[in-house]
C-alpha cells in the first residue's frame, strides 16, 4: 500500500512547465519524484537561455495566469513560491495598418474602435468568468469515468445559471458565435480576432471552438506579468520546489527508451546508460514524440498534434531601448494588411523589461520575435542541403524584419540580429517531433487529448493535452494529470 504516497516513485520526462508543475505537485504530496531533462537547464519551450551578453526567452514570452485565483497564483500559494512577477499595465499592443490598439484590462478602447462589438465582449466576459470558475481546481475533462461525470455535473450545478450559457456554444465555432452578433462582416474586426486566436488557440475564428475562444480572448483582461530574469524563472522555481520536497531534477539525462510489460511501464533508460525503475511515468512530451515505444499510441481522443500543426520561426534580437520606448509597449503584435496569418505575415514581438537589466547590455533589450510556420518546408529544405536551409532562413528573416520596419520604421539602425530559430531548431532544443510548438489547434471540446494513454501508469502533460497552450493552460492540465495519477495509485493500493 502507498502510505501517503511516500512509497510511490514517479519519473517525469522533461523539465518543461507542465512536467515541473506536475512533479512539484506530486512531490508536495510526498511522492518520490525524479525529473529527467535532456538539456542542461529547465523550461523547454518556456526556457530562458543565454547568447552572448543577452538572455532571451526561448518561446513563451508573456506571463499569464498570475492573477488572484489564477492557475499560477494558486500553484505558487500551494507550493510556497513567491513568484518574482510585476503586473503589466499593457498586455500587448496590436498593430495592423494604421490601426494601433492597446490591449488592457478594460475593453473600452476596443469598443470605441468597434462599437458594434460591445455586446459580444459583454458575453465573452461572462463566459470567461464561468470557465475560470469551473476550471479552478483542474477541469475533469476529457471525461474518464463516472466520477468525472459526477464531478463535472456538480461544478456545473454550483455555477448555475451561468454554466447553462455555455451549452449553446459547446459545438459552435468562434465565427458562428461572431455571426450571432453580426460581426463576421467587419473585415478589420475579424482580422483582429483571428490574430488573437492564432496566438492563443492556434487557429482562427473559422475553426476555433467558441468556448475555447472565450477564455483565450480573456487573457489580456486577466492581466499579464513580467517575470524577473525571464520566463525561465518559473521553471527554475518549480524545480527548486521539487528538490525542497525530496525530489530530484537531473539534467543532461535524455530518455531513449521506456521499458514495459502488459501495458505497464516498468522504467526508463537514458542515453548515458542509466536505467531507472518507476511506479508511474509522466511524459512532458508531445504524443508524436513518444516514439520511444514502438507500439505507443495515445488513448482518449485524436485531438493531439498532427501534420497540420504549427511550429514557429523565431528571431532573437538585441534592440535599442529607445525603439520600445517610442512604440510605447514591450509586447507588440504586428499583422500584415492581407494574406493568411502566420509565415511572417503576423509577428509577436516581446522585449525584456527595461527594469530587468541583467538580460541585455546597457541601453538595450533582449527581444524575441515569433511567427507561426508549418514545419514541412523546413525539413524539406534540410534534406536538400545546408544551402537551401540557410536560404530559407534568410528569406524568413528578411520577411519578418520587413514587417517589423513597416510598423516601427525607427528599427533601422536599432537592431542587432543575434540568431534565428526554425522548426528544426525546436526539434533539436526540445525533442518535440518536427519542432511542433504551441499545442493543438483548439477546434473542439470533444476531440481532445487527455493525460491518459494506452499504458496504465504512463500519463501525458504539457500543451498537447487539454486545455492546451499558455502557462495557465499547461498548469491546469498538470493538475488533471496529477489527479488521475494519484487516483490510479490509490486504486492499486487497495487491491
């Protein structure tokens, strides 16, 4: 019997936010936790790394979920972590042609620009409040049994009548929802909405589920925070929590094999020849990356990442502080006047705060620029040879900098390019198959990947499981993973 879980040994593969959050919650409960990380620092897609005199956020660049009662706030209080964060007045700035909108905790300036959207935002706010409330302790979704059904029903009843408003939108797209408000015929407003959904739901209004969209569009309102030292500080503090509670976080430990029998994982093998036994394994990997098992396939839904999923093209730049001061924002979303979003027709620009002086030389900022890209063309270019790959990288660099200069002409002479990253880079850095980042496109509440796999004691965590990407989404998903793992351990202890 697992007395208070002290006899339960869990291995976590990958020190991304999801793996570390799950590991920290388990260690807090007394589970013996060992985290194995292939690189020599934590964070995964939400790491902060050094290049020369700069410290860049690798991917995740906006701190969300730290609001009172939010997923990161609750996690910190439970683990005894005081997050070194500072609330930002401005979430980010949206620029499209001559339109410049500051995304604040109030929608007033958006409604002033798009007066007909007032009723839509009022409904979005009500829906988001209900969704935050329902997911406060980790949402039991996708359902795994009668207990989940009862738990979800109990929450829904407690949230009445607000929860009843969710039902009509459960199988609607965001575009259907906008059509009800007669907003779908406004191309400028739809361009704005699509740009927000692409960065938060990995798809646009034509395909995004309406309820996913409701909470995704709420992120600027709930607030954003800058994290002292970069977003990677979150991972370092979670790793420290695991160690304080008796666990271990081991770096340069790449897992190359899972050993199993009768659909139970017995342990893992690492590239340096170690073999570690485990009662349970949490994989902070995309389902596709679990080719560690020849016959592995995830259970519970087919909404995992696919060939249509996104990766990212990134630029890491040293930028004069004056450029950001002139723009009036540290985070800027730039959207081209026309064309499909992504592939450098839309950018998200994030600068280290002026107050975080350790991340860039005096008078400069460490800036991360990202654009959605499909991975296939990058791996095709790699197969053609280094010249084809470098040519494509330069083409995307020029395209991104051109769009940046359209909105910030002062950028000429204020930018010092440091490096670029592609889907191939992401695959090398994170071990994610084909460099897929950002999680699945949130097109359905029903066709989603949960933590459960075809192996009884192997669970998934991270942005590939419901509810998906962003710090709040990944931490909420980690709670669900921990809940299911401990529930299974309890059942086995009484057999």
